[in-house]
């Protein structure tokens, strides 16, 4: 059959028309598939390019350019729910003022809110001529947007916001865009959710680090090997903190092995917080608390250790305890003194009356003189006892004669020292300047030092206690006043020297010492702007020296 005849038959039967329609449909299908494949490729490309540490602006910038290849837009933004409000978090153009970043879209009559409530894409074909008006319409008209499509951002079935496209052309979008826009929104929602989680973790980390660094006490984190992995100090024990990282924590506390009763060990074993008081460097008392860091399964991963120097706190508590004890003793002493004063007054008065009538050449005269002298001495002792027991706060910053302090203290304790054969040597410098201070507190220091010296002598055959006062110049050439109490007793072992001023530290037998005397004494000396120095040799004795400043000593005590 001729070609011309075939063409005539094809026209008459419609075969040619069917073929052309089929080819056109096939072409459209191929183009649509190519477009959808391109869109899927763009979604995958966007998903791969977004990192969790990106900001909202960085995320939308990463999305913006690839999207233009498959979806025309003049406005691109996403909103997120923030404490019940829908807020625009980022958008293109970046400098958008109207409906810009930070704009809050109220729930009432809002197109993005409709997408959220319907849980599906919401298409607006011709905004300017739409009979259904929404609160954003006037703003959209100002920036020339005539059509829009909004998709809910879904994460595990929960809406977290919306993805919004806008075009300056009407009918720029259709329902055929729903699948792509929703797929894009779903992928973007995961990225935004991960970014939010990352930022929350980062924020928590920064808050933790700021708190960690702001704590004035020592904080460090250790692993199960007791290695320090974090510390809130630039230096520790005069070493840079980075040198401590990776080292055993107990090695940094001047110990070769794990500390006895270590609270960190208990925290690792029990998964519960633990605490203990332990001896630290230089004999200080440290309050160590250990707090376990648990995994989601309840396993202890790390332990946070809090170390606080409580030496001074314990010293203050011991001073308070000692003051309360002295107050009780003082009340008792005051009562006894007042009871003794009445008969003593009668004894002294009668002795003086009889002395006036007796000639001094009679034998009874000397006996009466002894009665008067001993009565006067008893009266002075009672007066000193009353003064000491009173602890008058009004005398806290008066002019004090250090030699008088020594004499008053000796009047209360001399008999105890001398009765067991101890030689008491007192060498006081003449014309010592007065100092500002509390005479009763300083007497308490002298009494504590004398009692310790007496106890240190033990049962030695030849025993002495020597008290010396005087002036000396310090390393800055400033004049200071000193009071020394020395003995030839047992001395102090070298290993105890750093601990003798710690509250409740004592080497005395039970019932013979509380471990508070030296702790209270150094607290009093320091409150007067001074210090206590110690020299000691085993079996040769000790010398305790209280040094007080002469200038700038108007210290509140």
C-alpha cells in the first residue's frame, strides 16, 4: 500500500491523533517524574547539608538556593511554636521587616495556624481576591505576596511549626505541590528539632560550665578510674589545671593511695551522694561531697566532687563552743566568788581593826599581817576570776597592757603550775606600749598556752615554764609585740605540727583535752591582727609565740 493511502486511512480512523495524544501524555509524565525526582534529590541534598549545630538563619540559607531549582518563591520562612505562640524564626529575604523574624502570629484567624490545626498543607491561590480573609493578608499585600502554601512541621506526629512559601504571582502553587512541600517540611522538621535539642544541650552545657566555674569551692569530675576529667580551677596546688587532668584525684590531695572512707568510692558503689570530712594539704580539714552522674540505665558514669575547706568554720564553731563553756564556768565562778567575797570582806575588815589596836611588837601582829596579806591576795584572785568570767564585750577594743594580761592569767593558774615542782620563770620587758584588743580574750590565750605547757612537762624531774614579753621588728621592719610561752617538755612530733591548730585535734588522753585550746587561741590572735608561731623539738620542749601588731591594730574582735 502506498504511503499516501496509509495517511488517508490513519486520518479516517483517528490512529494518528491517538498516537500524538499518547506521546504528549507520556512526555508530560516523564517531565513530572523528572521534576519529582529532582525534588526528591533536592530534599536529600538539603537533609545531608544541614548540621545540628546550625542556627536557624544558617538552616534557611542552606535550604533557599537548592529550592529555587524546583519551587519558585518570593517569600520563604518557617515558624515554630514557642511556649504556645507561633513565632517566625527565620526567613528569606533576610532583611524582611513585615512578617520578619520575631513576628508572633496569634491563633485567631491565622493561615499558618489553620495548617497546624488541620494538620495538612493549606493552599491560598489568590490572596488578594480571596473571600476568606486571614490576619496576615494586609501584611502580605504590603510586600506583594499574592499566593502561598503552608505545611505543618511534624516530628513524631507532633506539630512544632509551619513551613511557608509565598509568591508575588497568583496561582503560583497547586495541590500537586502538596506532596513535595509536606515531604520537605517533614525533613526540615527533623533537622529543626535536632537543632533545638542540640541548642538546649549546648545551653545546659554552658549553664553547667558557668555554674561549675563560678563555684568558689573546688569542684572536679572523676571517672571510674578516679582520674580527673574536669576541674573548675586554673591552678591547683600551684600547678596549672591542665596538668591535673587525667591524674588520680587522691594524688592531688597529697596521698599515694585512695583516701580512707572516700565518699567518691561510696558514690560509685551505691549510686547515691556521699560526704565525709578528710584531712587535706597542710593539715587542713576538707569537707568532701561526692555526687554521682547516672546514665539513663541508672549506671554511675562519673562522680562530681565538691571540696570545701571547713578548717576556719570548725575553728569558729569550736570558739563558740569554748565561749559557751566559759560562760557556764563563768557563771559558776561568779557565784562562788560572790559567796566568798562576803566572808573575805569580814576577815579583812576584822584583821585591819585588830591590827590598829595591836602594837607591832607583839607576836600576834605578824600573824594578823599574814591574814591581811593572804586575804588581800584572795580578794585579787577573786576579782581576776570575776573579770575573766564576765567576758565583757565592751572591752573588745580597749587599750591593753600585755604584761597585765600575763599577771592576771598567772594569778589564776600559778598554783597549778608550781604545786608539782615546775619552775615558773617570768621575764617581762619594761615600758611595753599598749595595744588595742580584748584583755579577757588575750588572757584566755595565755591560759591555754600555759595549760598546754604544763601538760607537756608530764612527770619529768626538772621542769620549767618560761614566759617572755617584748618587742621585735618583722620582715617589713614594722614593730610588733610578742608574748612567748616556752617549756622543756615532750615536744611536738613533726607530723603533728601542721594539725595542732585544727579544731578538736589533740594528743592528750581522753578527759584531759578537747583539742579546742590552740584552735581558739589562734582565732583570737588572728582577730587581733596577729599570729601564733611555734618552735618545737622532740624531748626538748616547745615555744609558742603570740605576735601582735602595734600599728593598724584597731581590729574588730
